[in-house]
C-alpha cells in the first residue's frame, strides 16, 4: 500500500473532526505502534478482542463442518430413510428425520453451507459495486454524482426484499448463482453512500491533488489513492453485508422467493420445519439455532474489525483509559439498518 | 427552509412514482398470470385464454399499462386482481391492519429502545449493560420469521402451563366474535401481543444500540458537567440536557428503522395470519398479480417517504439550530 501514512497513523493523520481532545494520550499510541506495520497492528488488536476471535473461530468451524460433513455423516442430504419418518434426534440421525425420511443433520449442513456461501459471495459482489459507485460519485461530482445518488435513493425507497421477491418468479428453475447476483445487485446502496462521503473528503487531500496536478488519470487516482484509503471501512462493511445478506437470503427463501426446492438453504429448512413447529421442534430448531449463531459470529467479527481498523471511532467518548479490549464498539459507523432489512 | 422542504417533497413524489413504475414493470415482465389457466387439464379453449389476456391488458406495452393503471389509481381505483376482485375494496382494511401493527411496533420499539439504551449508557460496564448488549446482538442476528416462530412456540407453552388461551397466535381477532366492548378489547389484545412483540423486539435492539452510544457521547460532554456545576442534580441534568441532545441522532435513524419495520411486518403478518399489506404482497407474487404488487409497492414507498419527512420534522423539533436556519 502506497499511502499507509493516511489511514495508518493511529489518531495522528486522520482528521480530528470534533473539538474534543483525543482521549488516548498520543505518546501511548505511538509507543504501541512503534516499529510495527499497520497490518500487524490491526491483527494484534483484533486478536486481543476475545469476542471477535470467538466469532471468527465459530464461523470457520461451522463452514468447515458444513463443507466436510458429507465425508463422515451417515446420511446424505438427498437420501431417504424409509424406516424412519419424523423421528427425533438419535444415534443414526443426529438431528432427527423429516416427514419423508430425510436426514435433518445432512440437510441442515447443506443449508448452512448454501447460506454462508451466498452471504460471502453477495458481500463480495456488493462491495465491488459499492466502491465503484461511491468512489465515482464522490470523485467526479456533478451530474455523475447526482445521477448515481438518485439511483441509490430509489433503491432505498424500494426495499430490496420487495424487488427480489418480485423478480423471483423469473428465477424459478434457474441456478442459485443467479440469485446471488440478484442479491448483490441490491445490497450495495448504503455502503456506496458512505464511501461517497469519504471520497468527497479524500478528494481534497494534498496527495490526491498532487497526483491530479501531476497529470495522473482519474481512474488511476481512484484505484491507487482513493480506494486503498477507504479499505478499512470496506472491510468492515463487507462483514456487515455478509450478516445482513444471510438474513435477507433466508427470509426470501422462507417465502419461497429465494433458493429453490431441490436445493436447500437454512431459510427453506426453517419454512418446511415450521409447519409442524409445535409438535416436532427439531425440524426447525437446529437450522434456526445455527442461523442465529452464524450471523452472531459474523457480527462479532465485524465489531472486532471495526475496533481494530478504526480505533478513532471511539474518540471523544467516556472510555476507560485502561485497556478494555472486549468492549463492544460504541458507535457503529455504518448504519446497522441493512442488517435487519430482510427480516 | 420552506423551499428546501418543498423541493425535497417534489423529489420524494418523483421517487415514489419511479419506484412504483419499476415494481410494476418488473412484475409485468416476470409474472405469468395466464400460466395457471393454460396449465389446466383439460386445457381451456384458446378464446378463454385470449379473453383473459385482453382483460389483463397483457398484450399492451408495459408503459401504457402503467399509465392506465396510474390514471385510475390517482382517482382511487387500483384495478382488479387476477381473479377479478376489486383491489380498492380490500385496500382500506389491509392498510388498517398493517398500520396498526407498524404503529404499535414503532411506539413500543422506540420507547423501550430509548429507555434501554439510556439505562445501559448510564450503567456502562455493569452487568445490566452487558446483558442489554448481549440481548441486542442476539436479536439483531435473529431473522424476524424465526423470532415469530419461537414466540409462537413459547406462547403455546405458556398457554398450556396456564391452562387457558392467554395469547392467541392466528388472526387479528376471533372470527365472528360476539361480546361487549371490553370483551372485544381483551380479545384484540390477546391477538396483538405476539405480533407486536415480534416486530418491537427488533426495533428495541436496533434503537437501544444507537441510543446507548449517543448517550455515552453526551455523558462525556462539557455541557453536562456545566449543568451540574451550576447546581442541577445529576438526574435533572441527564434528562433535561443530556437526553434531549442524545435523541437527535435517533431522528435520522427513524427513517431507516421504519424501512426495516415494513419488511419485518411482512413476515409477522404471514406468520400470525394477519391479512395486511405484507401478506398481500406475498399473495400477489404467488398469484402473479401485477396490480396487487404495484399497489403494495406504492404503499411502501409512500410510507418510507413519510417516515423520511417525519424524520426531518423530529430533527427540527429536537435541534433548535435547524429551526432557526
């Protein structure tokens, strides 16, 4: 990274917007950062955050489990046990069986894998769109800005849940990849807004002006100077998007507007299980529990990343001066709104 | 200020129209309302299908269909459904059901959310603060449909433990209910509790997180110290000076929170069998019904924009600097 000095100097180079004095003494910050690269510093801060670390471990374990479970589980997700209908958890069927003898454990693992994969892929697509739109709108200004922001406004008025649900009949029978693309197309608006705001301030910074006066083309400036300087926020936002997308996807699938029948996701499993939820709770409790745990893990990671990448977010607040690594971040910088948008 | 608000209003109305058009066009392109008719066995004569197509204006260009629909909609006629029922006849009842849910959910959600947020900010790093934080995180990670199902499950346990039908989880009122005003009120409340809770829990978690951080910001500020220095008790300083300032960011969040509420409402209505707008949207999509979809979209867009406007008004009420400008 060529411009680490801007985001890297903890509390030094970042504009001190508020009138409040910095709570953390500067020499302490410098002592902490001396002789350490930014990457190492961020990693160290992240690893010190027990909650975030737990979240990461849980998420990785769950994903690995869902991917490898076909290797050791006694049943496959599309197999039927004709000797066991609607049975509770047992040694042979760890999570029980459904009305038609499907193994709930295998199905849940399959659904978990689908939901997590969809969440990760969508977040990747969304951050690409958001950074291009946000950086272009902020950097070029004028009608580009107005046009793009108008589209953003429009998509905020029209809940993405609604649009995707309306388009979904056209997707019946097509692959889940198309569904991922659709989700990604409607998940980037708020991030783009925030990135645009950051670009507006970055554009006036000396190093960007210098590059411009040296005759660097706009595309290069955006790629080399604008985007790397927004990397922290982008990383945090990807995490948040993963969580919110998983919720959106399961919500759509719950209504039958998402992942389509031969395939399963946590949403379709919960829907199928919930019809008899009151008498056979194992049909949806495992899927539901894993869903909550995974999203919770993602959210903890997001918070940990925010603490590690953006310690200034805490400035000017009543913070204990001793080390308090496990404290939740006080002011989420990106609206959490999207997180629950789906459901 | 007035001109600014007026310009915002024009922009809002334009957004509403474009959003509705977008939904209408997407629905018209993806839906296949005669598919079910064609799939019938034995197949109906071609003339029947053609008549249905003509009735639904399927062969006209989409922009033209939209303009015709909008022209009627402005006069209060939102068209007919695929099965030829009037949308306008059903609309007021559905809107009533949805708005009741939204209003109660918002009031309970914001009220309790603000209280919870302030409480955990004042008692920062105590057990109650950690408990509230944990609660918010879990709720924010739970989709509304799961929350609704779990509450239903708990209510059933509660009912069987109490040996009586304390909470009801289907419909918004008992069909054919006979009884006096008070009995009817009790009946309504029994139906209301669970859906309202389903919607409000998410709102409480959402608002309390932000209220907590806003309040923490204020707690460390100089003006609060000054207020106490000039002789106000801590309680008075906190509530007269602190809370008011800490509420300002909430006004901006309100618009976001409301959008979230609408989608959450769709799930809640479906799970608890309330025939509101959200339920109608799902029904409309399942029935390949363009008119229902467009009507619900218009309703949602108008609500989102009203909440955006209300958000501006709250802001002006809470922050005198906005009013003076």
